[in-house]
């Protein structure tokens, strides 16, 4: 199971009663960052995964690796990001006035 990082406005990404990244934030982000392509499903290695109640954007890194940004429950999550993806997450967090936080609550 991959370790996830979250772009969040909450003190802890898993808190439910605090400020969150809104759907309007997500839509504005997609307009500001054309390198993020909104998609309906994740397609890799001949398999396809459609997530319900989640919005997905694909970003292709400099090494041509797909990175999936998943918007759900007031956070934007990336599973197992490498250093390049973490930098992109920090860039996005700054735009949203948010932060990047790991599954265990550590900040990046």
C-alpha cells in the first residue's frame, strides 16, 4: 500500500469539521494549471479504475510518468509521490493557500 500525501487546508488532513479544499478550488486549479488534465478514470498497464465521488486529474512528469491527483472529501491526494510530484503538490498548495501533509500528519 502506497503512502499518500494530501493537499489540505485542515489542521490534520483527516479532520472532517474544518476548512477544506472546495470543488470551486479544484475547478479553479484546473483552469490555472493546464498541465493537470481532468479525467474520468485512471488507465494504466492495461487496467482501468473509475472512482466514485472523486475527481481525478492526470499530470505527466518530466520522466513521462503519470501522477494522479485525486480530489475527494476536501483534500487533493497523491499516492506514493516522488520528489518531482511533491514539488508540484507544494506549488498547488501555495495556489490554494493550503499545505502538503502526509498520512501521519507530517508537513512537507
